[in-house]
């Protein structure tokens, strides 16, 4: 799937090795019953689907940097609503020629998400701001537009504004669609929990290159820009709403721009994509009933997908399970009445000391701290 995107690129001959480094953990397609299957994407080191794209990007960029004569490291700027920053930090940790700056919204991620964002040192710097994810993303974009940052730093991004994060995410949709086609001869219908629309965009790209993918259903939380756009045909950003599914708390999802570019006509987009909003009470209901009804413990984001799947009139749609429930014990454990077992790979990072600098949510404050760290 990926090779054709790298024709003529310096990495063309290394795609197989990059994929070998990326997929060191399983991606599981697991059937629960005759009508529901799960695509489990949380078996990586930080227990979220972001590990796939982050590890691919880290392997790619570290190879490109090894051949450069410039002594300055490549600086990766990443805004996170919880899972991206940890996956990127884990993927780039200790890699030569690259440094990472992570910006996250303090108080708007779970305690374990925060631990996974702040347990890094060496080539990773983490900054917490008293604002929402949209403000974090605006800081990253402002740095790319700023004269000082462009003059003194060599910048790249590990958010899904970087196509190198999104291309590898097509692979698990390709894998799932082909598995379904071989078994049933039918195209894959899929339910994708999403906030910033990167994961669903990867699914749509896989569909457009010819894989047997049918309807794509976005499961969102109470934030409404995506459902509003599909209902009205008018794009409007909204103020972010805080929900139990914190990693999907986005009021201005940047990847919708890519979706609109791919389907500039709203009716053509509606032919392949639909979206449904799930409120917090429904998320609680799904998580509370998960062990008895399905024998499963759901994280809040996958719970959105489960509730959307229950509302669909189509059989056999696959739910994308985006994160492990152990990342959200404050939400999950009171609802199911017991502790959630922590994956060992994640537990290793939870035992580490934390390193974080709290700053005001503006570029001047970020620049001042980065310059101080550099000794400027």
C-alpha cells in the first residue's frame, strides 16, 4: 500500500525495513459475535492507535536525518489531546538527530495520559498549558509561521498535519478490508471514533485507492463541528466541549480540510461518510454494561464507536478500538467496579519520573522556555 507513495523518494528502498520497525506489536481483528468485530489498535507501547503512525514517522525521519550535513537537530513540534504526544515521545525517544517538543492541555487529560506525556527526558521536552487542545494546535501552527523559529530551528510536525503520520494508518484499514473481502466477498463498513478526523481520513484514503471499503461512520463525542458540516454542508468551527472521551475533544478538527479537499462536493462526501454524536451519559452506559453484555471493558472513545454501531441498521460493521481502557481508570473503573489491568509495556513508562514545564498558552512563553533550554 505504501510503496507507491514513496516512488522516487530517498526512502523508497527502505519501506520494508521501516514497516518492520513500526509493527513490533499486533494489530488484531477480533470478532465478538455475528454482528460486531473489533479492530484493536491499542497493543503498542503507549496503548493507543497513534503508535502506528508515530513509529512509522520516527523511523522515516531518523533515516533522513542521518544523511544530513546540518548539525542542528530536527525539532518535532506536537500538540496533543492525550494520546498523540505520548506515542510521538515514545517513538522518537533516544533517536539521534531529532528532538521533540510536546504541548498538552493540563487538567484535560487523564492522570495516566499525563504520566505518559511527561515521563521522558533526553531529546523530549514537554510543556503543559492551561487551555484546550485547539490552543495547543494553534501554538504549533504559530511556531511554524514565526520568524525566530524558522530562522533558528529546523521544524517538522508529528501531528496529523504531517502526511507521514497518516499514510501508515491506511495500512490497518487495508488489512481489515481485505480480510473481510476474503471471508465474505463484501466491502468493509467501519465505525471510527474520531475527534480531529485524522483516523477517518486515513480510512477514506484507503477507500479511494481502491480497497473494498463501503460506508465509513464517524463516532464523535458531544463536539459538533463534523456532524454539523455533514448536516448543513457549511463548515463551522465550534468552541470545544469537554467530555469523557477527552482525546476527541476538538472544536476545530484540522483534518476536515483534507476530507473536504478529497470530496469538495458535500453530496459526494455524504455518499461515503456519515457521523453521529454520542453524549457522556451514553458513553457511561456503554462502559457500564460492557463486561456483562460483551465481556469487554471499553475505553470512553471506543465506547462511542460501540454505541454508534448499536444504532446502525447494517450488519457486520467493524468498530475501531482506538485506546486501551487502562489509560482512563478515573472514568472506567468506577463504572465497572474493579481495576483495569495495565499492559506491561505501558506500565514500564508509568513507573518513570516525570518532567514537565508549565507555561502560558502563547508563543512568546513557549519561545522563552525553548531559548532558555538552548542557552540563548
